[in-house]
C-alpha cells in the first residue's frame, strides 16, 4: 500500500509493534499500510459513515487481510473500541477541536492509550493545549506538504509535562526545536492568518478596545521575530 506524504508521515510516528486504531479511516489505506510496514500487529479501522466503512472493507479485502489483523468498524469516534484494545490511536483529516471532543467523549478508552498520532486540518493550537491540560505531552512533530498544502503531524504520549507558551502552542513546540525545512513556510502561513485577523479587528473601534486585539498584535510581532532565526 503506497501512502501519500501526509498519511505516510502519520505512519512514521506510529511505534513499531503497536495495536493501533485509525479513527476516521476513510478508505482504510493507513490501516493497511501500518500492517504491511510492520508498524502494527492489529488495527481497528473505524469511521462514522457507511460509505467510508464500505470503502475500507473493500481495501482490506483487496489486500487479502483477515479480520484478525484489521477489524473495520462503523461508529462514532473511539466508541468503536474497547478499553485497552489498542495502545495507539491515529486521527487525521478533521479539526483539532473535533479531535478534542472525540478524545473527551470516551474517557475510559483515552485513559488506556499510550500514543496519539494526530493531523489536524485546523485548530492545532487548541489541540496542543488540550493535550497538555489532559495529562498528555508532545514528543514529536512534523510538517509535510501534499497537493500544495502544509500539514502538521503531532505525536503525543501519556504523561504530564509543563505546558509550552502560547506561541509554542501556535507554532508547535517540537517544530520550533527541530526547525524542519517547511517551518518557515508554516510560520509565514500563521503570520498571514494572524495579520488578517488583526486587519479585520482594526476596522472596528470596539474590537480595537478589546484585550484580544492587543494579544493578536503581540502574536504578530512574535511570529515576525521567529522568522528572523
């Protein structure tokens, strides 16, 4: 199973020998690749909707993989799992806040996990903050470009650590430490986003009087500084 760069980046973060779940599996490509690459001995491929569920079943069948190795299930988030059934969960292609909600909705499942591999489409700062506030910490991050878009990949492990600064939660604490090749583009994209927010607020006297206006201004200056490294 050949994965695109985004899904392969997720697979790279899965510890070898995991019992894994791919939540929001879509076509089941990641689940099959985890097994074929020796990353996982057993994978649950779960999706909320009938179409992706059926597509994943076909992918598993076409790759001659049995139910004892990949179990394709239909259901909401982590509710397709039993506590302790897997130790690693991958969630990709949805918003960070939705990921928070999925993890919160099944506390007994989340509590039994060791590793999370996450690829938020938006809301990455809120996701990172949630992790640190719920006894998780980020051990690695990566940036990949696929079809012209930069994606953030986050690997978190169980265990409490000191929460990074607000700016590090925005940029990515491990991304800033590692400084991968795409980091400058990532920060430029964040800066564009924050400048656009600031520009919108500047058109309203009421917004300019709000404390959030000053926060966004500070964030813009801090991101500009980080581009000078």
